[in-house]
C-alpha cells in the first residue's frame, strides 16, 4: 500500500498532503534546530497517515465497523498537525486553514487509493 501511495500515479494527492505538512512546520515556533528535524519527519508522518488508515481499516472490517475517509482524514489531519508542533496564537487562523487543507487533500488521497484498490469507503 505504501509503495502505491508513493507512486507517480498519486503524485498530485501525495505531494499536496506532504506540502501541507511542510507548511505546518513553517507555522510552528521558529527553533532552527527543530525546524529541520521536523521537515525531515514529513515523509515519516506521511507514511504514518497511510499505514494507520489502512491497518485500522482491516481491524475495523473484522469487527463490522466502517469509517468514512472524511472522518478518518479529519482525525488524522489534526493528529498530524499537532505532531508538527503547536503554533503561536498570532498564527492560529493560518494553522487552522492549513489543517483544513491537509484534511481535504488527505481525503482525496484516501479516496484515490481506495478507488484504485477497488474499495469505495468514502
């Protein structure tokens, strides 16, 4: 799944998600030594967003549960944003807007993966 999520076929969606993650790093308080470290975490966090969604999906199906991509992307966008760091009160509106953009692109990524895999959980 991860190999497919990193393929050129999903480049617009995956690049969008990773771009929003980088933007969230830019909104966090500026600590030079931690900014670079956090930027290096973007690919790792992207992999987390893919792995968690699809490993949990298997568990949920085993118990007869179904989470929509909208709900999953909403929850994971917030988790990812907090992982990249909090933002100062002065940037709160920008931070929330970036989280919303991340959520939207993450949903689109999950939808594309599902449609390519023949599953339509929206």
